[in-house]
């Protein structure tokens, strides 16, 4: 993702800056998705694996990136509290 774009993106709700998901974080997210355990903020099930994502620097919300475009809609965020084994920050 373009560094200039990343520098201006933030959570639309909390205004917290975001960073790319690490490899371990992305793997944990996709394992949970494969297990049918992931919901977005609106309560909809996330069914497709995520190839790229952004996470708020306070590690509370994940936003998908689809075809290089961040999906920064509040209802599309994925709350971290639903994960019991999400990797610690690197």
C-alpha cells in the first residue's frame, strides 16, 4: 500500500491511525474466518479470507483491503475482542 495513503488513513469512528496487518495477524484472522468465527461490526459473518488488511494502532479494529482499496466503512470493521488467540503486537 502506498505509504502516503497509509499516513492519512485512520479508523472512521475513533480516528486512530492504522497500520498493515503483520503476517502472523493476517494468518490468525484467516484461521478464524476459515472456522466461521468472524463477524464484522454490523454482525455480518466474514466468509472470504483476507489477503491484506489494516489494523488500528491500538489493536481494536481490523479493516479489509480489497484489490488494493481499504474498506474503511465503520460497519465493515472487524473487532479484535472476538478473537481469543490474536497474536501480540510485534
